[in-house]
C-alpha cells in the first residue's frame, strides 16, 4: 500500500501517521472527512471505534499508553485505505491530552470529535480500603475526561463546532456492591457531561454512551480473584465492542443540529 511513515520524538512522545488514500471506497455521510480523536484505543471499545470510523471515512487520531498496539492498529487502518495518526497518551497527564488534540489539528487541520473512552475499573469492597485504587479511578475515569475537555473545548470554540463523546457505564445506572467507587466516577462524568451540554450552546454537541457487559480486557486491571468472578458472571452474556462502536458512530454521524445525549448499549440478558 503506498504511503509514508514519520516518527517524531517530542517530550518522550512518539507519533506515527499514515497517509494512505481511501482506496476508492465511499464513506458514510456525517462521518466521512471528520477528524476524530479517541483515547483508550489500544484495545476493546476504543480500537473497535477507531476501526469502524476509519472504515466509514473518518481520519482517526489514536491515543493510549501502549505504543506497539497503536502502531499495529494504524497499520491495519492504513492497510484498508484509511488515514490515522497516533501518539502515546496517558489520560492522567494533562499535557498528553493537549498533545493528542494538537496532533489532530496539526496533521489534519481540525478536530471534529473527541471520544474520551479510556477507563479502568478496580472493583473491590469498600471495607478493603483500597484507597490507591479509588484515587486511580478518579484520575483516569474523571480527571482524564476533564483534561480532554480542557484540551478540546477551546479548539471547538475557535472552530465554531465540535463534539464530545464520553464513555461511561451501565454501572452508574444500576448500582451494585463492589462497584461503588467505579460507578461514582462514571456518574460524575455523566453529570459533568450534562453540565457541559447546557453550557455548550448550539455549536458543540455532547454525547454520553453507557456500555453494559462488553468483551474487552477491562477486567485485566482487577485483582485475580475479582477478575475471575467478574469474567465468570458477565463473560457468558457480554456483547462485542463493535456494538458499542456502532452506537458511537451513530451519534457522530448525526447532523450538526442534532445532539444525541445519552445512549445505553447492553446485552439483552443483562439486568
């Protein structure tokens, strides 16, 4: 596949972009030509969303902490005629989110949508007092979204258009034991997103997507016994990440004057 590859080092951050054409494929109206930055794209929902949007004609800018996975994903997108760029992104570092947005603008001239998808779920009983885990979830799940808003909102204001898509969870809709802090961080993002929507005016859209049980490596960050428990209870009914990606694409493809506020995507068998 003809194309170019460029590597740059800035403050310890590597970038690689593809410039392959669309291979003559027709894109999707409302998505084709849009520039979409996505966090948490090394696997799961983030990777599935990047692949789907690129297939439909978007130029995707990928951010995650595992460069080798980002490189492989960009190569896959380029191999099917898509356009993509990546930069190592830790959402707990504000400068990394700024860099992700700047990469989108510098390489593709604008940013249409920021999908804040990175998240962790360190599930445990409150009695275990895993305070460091609580702090980590606040840093990734809540502050990571805030840092994304801080990076993208001024750009959206300057452009006169933009779209925030924030991935939350059905854990915030039905509170259950062991997930108190995780659900709290996700509901904080839900509240934040509604406030942002009300302040955004008619030029910036805000969408919240709440996935239910989804087949990802989400449980890998949990303690082994908790991972086994969650995998056993939800693994049989979990939906593929592509189902959530399609919901995100639906929100993005709507006309600029249509704001899809809240989408819930879960298995039919989930309570």
